[in-house]
C-alpha cells in the first residue's frame, strides 16, 4: 500500500458565497465518511488563508522569517487528504471524488518510498 497526498488547490480571490461553502462542507464531510469507511483514510485537514502563513528559512544557518505565503500566486493550497491505497489508479479515483466534493482542482502525489525497500 502506498500513501498519497491529495492537495486541494484554491483560488483564494474567488471563493464562493457562504451559502455555497456550506454545501461544499457537507459534500466534503460525506466524502470523508466514505473515505474513512473504505479504510483508505489516513489524515485530512483544511488550511487557513495563505496570509496566515509564515515562511521560515534556516538553510544558511541564520533563521529568517517572512510573513505571508512563499509563492506569490492567487492559487494556493487550501486543504489536503492523506490516503493509503494499493496504487495510483485507486488514488486517482479517490481524487476525482474529492475534487467533486470540494468543487476544486486537486493534485495527487505519492509520498517518497523508503530507498531501502
């Protein structure tokens, strides 16, 4: 079994009205229940607006912290699921359901495998 990250991509400048968001939240809750019941659920979470981010860079030995997101783009990570499934095809099938539930684009990426295995 492989773990995959399904990332939800938000255009934070084009969020739907609150009543539409309530519909999306309900759809995502239903998707989460289905994912959990299948045994593929590992973890999931929604993220606050990118303006709440802090970029930390200690790569040079000095710690530099910058408020706001690293990438200057209107599309940012809005949430994610971590799932564990047999293969990419299964991950893509779940991603399609997740995309429909959250009414957003999603990106699917496998976690790195152990180089020893």
